[in-house]
């Protein structure tokens, strides 16, 4: 049984959001998108990506 990914690369997160990889890095740098560091690699938790998308949806409704 396959295990769903819990952490995404910047490329995977960018694809999910429909933005470029550099935009994902900017969002992380500005503190809008949470990430974790594993060794030298940065990963974005799927939960953080969903939370960010919900926040964006909330801003559209306001």
C-alpha cells in the first residue's frame, strides 16, 4: 500500500499551487509558507500547503 507524501519539494509545491519555484522560495522566505529543513534540503509539509491555500481562499472572500 503506497504512503502519501507528507513533505514536498519546492518544485512539487509550486506545481500544486500553479506558480513558479522561485515564488515558493519567496513565500517561504517571507514566512507565508512553512517549511522544514532536512539536512541541506528544504521541504514543505503538505499540511502547510493546504493551510496556505485556505488562507488565500479566505482573502478572496473578504
